[in-house]
C-alpha cells in the first residue's frame, strides 16, 4: 500500500523534514492545525474533571505542544538559513500568534494550579527525580511568565512578550539586510596586495555574478575578515571596517548610500530594554538581569560582576603588555604611526608572523574541509563509542550534508544536518539548532534527536576544496560539541533531554570543551592533509601554533569582559529613558575595561545579536562562566594524556559522556560537573589554558 503524503510538509511529523516541498504558503496552514491541537489539549487538561496527574495533565499538554514547538523551530531555522521575502513575511505574520500562544499558556492559572496540585498530590512521591526537576522548572517558568499577576495586568504582560518577539526578529533582519547590501568593488589589482589567492578568486567570481568587472568584497565573514587580516592597501581595510562597525545604525547611510535608515537598530534596542525593564518590575524584580538569572547557575548580577572583575584583574596586565607591544611594532616596522581600529587585525597578523614564523594562511592549507570533518568524526567515534555515517535526506541547500549517529550495534542515536558555507540569505555566525529532541511518547515509541549544525565558511572554488583556518576548525568543534550534548542524551523526558533544562550559563561547557582537542598533536595529525601535497601538518609548524596559542589572550579576554559588562549594565543600572545613548554606554564600558581604544564611529551594539535577538540578554557572561567549567573538565583529558599518552582517551570520554552529555538537564549542572570531576570547579585550568597563570 502506498504511503499517504500529507499535503502540508510541515505536518509530516513522523518523517524527516521535506525541505524540497516546503513553501512559505505552508507556514500559516500548518500553524492553524498545530495551534488548534495545542489549545484543545490545554483546555482539556485544565478541566476540573481531568485528574491532577503527570499523564493526564503534564504529559497530555507536552504531547500537543511538542509538535508546535518543533515545527515553529523548523520555520525559524529556514528563516535563518534560506531567507526569502515570502518566508520572511510568513514568519513575521505568524510570530505574534505563536508568541501569544506561549504567553497565554504561561499565564494559565488553572493549569498552573493543576501542576502545583501534582507536586502536592500523592503521586509526587512516586515520580522520578527527573520528573520532579522538570516540574520545578516548569513552575518557575509559569511564575516568570506572569501567571501570578492580577488578571488586569496579564494582557499587558502578553503584549510585552509579543512586542519583544517582533523587535527581536526585526533586529536580526536589519543586521542581515545591512550585511547583504554592502559591497566594496576593486578594479585596480594593486589594491589586492597581500590577500590570499582563494579570497581573490572568490571576489572575482562574486563580481562576475553581479555582471561587474574587478573584484567584489562583502561583509560576510569569509570575504570580510581576510581583508582586515591581510590587505596591505589600507583604504580597503578602513572602508570595510567602517561599514562593518556601522551596520544597522544611524551611520550606515554614510557608508552605503541613502535610504537605509529603516535598518537602524538604535530605537529597536531602546524599545527592547524598556519592555524588559517593565516586565521585570511587573514580576517583582528590580531589573531584568535578576529575571534572566533565575534559571541560571549564577545567583545575582553582583556575583556575575565579581566574577568578571576577578577575571579582568588576571587578564589586564597581559593585555596592557600585548597592546603596548602591538603599538610599538606597528609604528616601528609597519610605519603606522597611529594604530587605527581598522589596522589592529592586520598588524596583529604581521606581529604573529614575526614572533612565531608562520601565518594563518600557511596553516589553512593543511585543513581541507573534508579532512577536518573526517578527523572530527574519528575523534568523536573514539571518545564516545559511536559511529557517524553519511546518509540521505532532503536538504534546504545543495551544500547541506546529512549524517546518522549510531551505537556500535547499529541502533540509531541521532541524526544531524551540516551546513558549513556562507551565502546570501543565511545569517552570519555559527550555531546549533534543535531539529527535534529525544522524547519518549505516550505510546512508548522513542523520538530520536535531530540537530542542525551551521557555520559560515568559504565554499569550494574552481574545483579546489574549501580549506578552514585553525580558528574555523575550532568553531566547527565548538558547534559539534553543542550537537553532541543534544544528540547523545539518554534522557527520555523532553524537559530534560539534551540541553533542555540545563542552566543557560552551563550550556557552553560541552561546546567549549571540544575546542581544546584542536590543540592536541594526535588529533591534528589525524585530520590534516595539505590541499596540494596531501602531507599532514608538520610537527614543527604545530609547535609554532602551540607557542602562539595564547597570542593576545589578554586582549581577547578583556574584549569578552567588555561585552559581558555592557550586557549586564544594560539590564541593571542603564536607564533607556535617560540622556546616555547605548553607543555612549558601550564607549564608556570599553574605556573602563579595555586597553584598546574603541573607534568613535563604532556601533557594535546595533549588531549584538546575542543580546537583542539571540536569548542572551543579561547572559552573555555565560561564555566566560562556562569556560571555567569546560577548562576544568578538559583537564581530566589532559590528565589522561599524561597517564596514558593521549587526550583521546575512551575511558575519560565514556565517563564524560555518561556524567555530562547523557544526563542533559536531568540534574543541576554543578552536580553533573562534580560527578565527572569528583569536586567543584576551579578557575586554575582556565587561567593556565589562556597563559595567564604566570
């Protein structure tokens, strides 16, 4: 009998997404069905005659809302990787509907009381600790959603959430549109001096695609960053740096024609901060940072600030020395009497080459994309006793790859899509998105995880494979670490599988831990193959890379502290109604905490997607917080290397998989860390890995 195919591909929930069939017109009709089903389930669970049990209330609501969440996640994913006017319009049209559903669910006082009744009822003692933790988290989410507000205040709270969602989407759209719109054309090949050959070829092809002579450079990272790093022609560095740092701001028309003010995020940011502050007050908090920290490891904004101050205290002496050294080098050897912001990346690369006798360009030739992937998969298989196999599935872009993750007995653990290359219509950066989570359905069947792993590397050109910089290799390992957290979970409860239920400031532990393997000799020898000679990375070059590992680590640390400090100030003491603009606050924070002056035209907050569209509001500090955990956790692999000769140690990997990856959010992050390391985390390993322990 032929299998029935649902006319709306979004509603084929038992299969992999039918990407080739999905159209923007399917968005609204699919959400009509899913929202109706979810509302019916909520209504039934809220009835007085529905018993206050896990299965009758919690599980029935979860079973109906999981498909809605999954499909909406797929829509958002496509909006990020295959942006079209039609899809963007469909996403924008339905964003208020979906936001309103979740806001109403969070304020459903009847359902809230039923969940509390489960906790207070006789069944609670028989529930697993995992289910108890999930209930605790859900009740907190209810409270943070305004369920205990007076009825006449709830509608305003829902309106706040809807407006914030719309502003968040607009913010990221503006950054993407500004990034896509800019182009710098070169017709004099003397201006290309210093640029890598693959970058020049890509720029030539980009210009030809537009039907123009010469070379086209854009603000997409594979085009933009090599210009900052290698271009000897200073005006191109200046122009592109200015364009990048004024995207989505009031200064944007100055660098790219007129009429682009509709992309200015300045007012958007102020509106978001006002809405967040109002939300915090409505919930009984002094500021939004206190709201943000409720589901995190950190107890208070003061604790976060003290943590950042302590880290800055360690980093500042190194940063001061690094900055003085760079200025002297630029003046004495590059004849740059004043080191401008647009010169820093270029001068730093020249200084690195002088000190360590190698360039990023030289290293890049040893990291063809295919070799890197094969090496990453081999390491993962050896550490965690799994198999990764290429497979077939419909894709949203021809470059996308698809894989299965299996146990050694062939049982399916998870699947993932890999989309590595930058292109128009795809958001910048790198990230992991959830396709679906591990979940034991009410009928007993198991839903296995699916992950979307996204990067923005250069695509292959003229028959030559794409090669990654070592920094890009680290980025790939980072995102794959997130993927492993999602895919290797063994928790069947949706609210605790993978990263679900994990404290936000601990979710970077698995991703940051994987980065460290990129500095191990036995890892690199198994994943490098020179693009022309096929020779592995020479040991002498590896030693140079290792010596340069902490090059300007003090400056890098202070940069992260500036971002984290700025974020925390925005959501604690900053007054969005006051005279101090957001760009002025950013300047003040940089002046106070960094040793490198900020360009007066810089409007980096206007493209700070993490805070204004990525869910990291009052949470950007999480990267450094989790780095303490990840560095200390990785020390266990270093200890294994000392004892047994290799950091790729299956015994340590098995313990890490069991105590960190598999348990997901089923217990607190600190308990998982202690179960793996046998003690509380220490900052020593982070300082050592960053070369700041001397």
